[in-house]
C-alpha cells in the first residue's frame, strides 16, 4: 500500500497487527506525478491510481519503523528549531524597540541578550529609571543578578550603565506603550531562553545514549545540536529493538 500520510496510518496499522507493505511517498513526488497528467481531474480514485503508478516509476523503499528513542529525539529537535525561530524574531523586535527607548544600553554588557543584561534592562528600562537610583544601588542590583562575577565587575557595569543613561538621546520617553512592550519582549526572550535550555538538556541526555551521536560530533563543525538533528532526521533505517 502506498501512502503519503505515513505516520498516523502506520502507527494505527502496527498497533492493530496489520501485515502491510508500507511505502512512504514524499508529497512533492506525488504532486509531480499528478501534475504530469494532461487531465486535471481530482478524485480519490484518480489520486490512488497516480500513487500506485509511482511504485513502477520511482525507486521507492519500504517503510521501516523507527525506534521510540529516535522519534522522541526528532520531536525534541523540531520543537527546539521552532522555538529558536520565534526567539530570533522576538530578539529582532526587542532590538528595534530598544533603539527607540534606550539605544545606548547596547554597549553596557558584552551580550545584549545575556541573562544578566536582560534582567538589568527589565529592572531599568529607561534613562530615567537608571538615574533615579544611586550608582551603589545599581552595583548591588547587577551583583545580585550575576553572583558568579566579582564586585569590581558589577561596579564597572554600573558605571557603564549610568554613563549610557546620561548619553541616551531619549531622556524623557513620551510613549508609555514603548516601555510596556519593551518589558514584555524582554520577558518573552528570557522565557524562550529557559525553554531552549531545558530542551537542549533533554536532547543531550537522550542523544548521549546513541553511539552515532558521538561519532557525528567527531566531524569538524558538527556540534551537539547539529548532530542531534542529523541523527533524528536522517537515521531512518534504525529499527525497533
């Protein structure tokens, strides 16, 4: 039987003990086969006829069950990619909005999107907020957000933050909506970072049990995330134990 909606049907068939020869067809191949016909008739019977004809025209392979471990890994890597894409878009929105509220803030920390930088921005989103407290209070706040750093480092960041606030061209923000949106975007980026960290830990724990994961990482340029994605998407012939 030839299908292009493989996963639900194959799971159902296997759970029912059906002994069928399943062939997974790429939707692009099936669409190309249908488009080659001069008659643009679309019915279930015609579609089935085109799909069956692919068995003789294309070099198709029988569907092989994948291990639960690899299926879990595939679900995690795909979710990771989806969240990373949304996170990137949110960071771009944050960067654009920061240019309208506190553009000088970008030079305070080495990375704008580090956890300590985002938490500091959440606490002091405007020049007015920064200048309303003393430098000592800024130092204590930054130090409490990054306890792994020294007091001297926190003091240096506080000085940079205060100088950035003095140089900032937008001393008085006219739009409260900008502040609200800025705080919202910062919170979203922090949440995405937390989710991605949890998924990365889960992926690493799951992938470490697979020997090929370590072999892939021995290739220059292939790090953990890429190795897990290659393994979950390409290792199709690994069968269930």
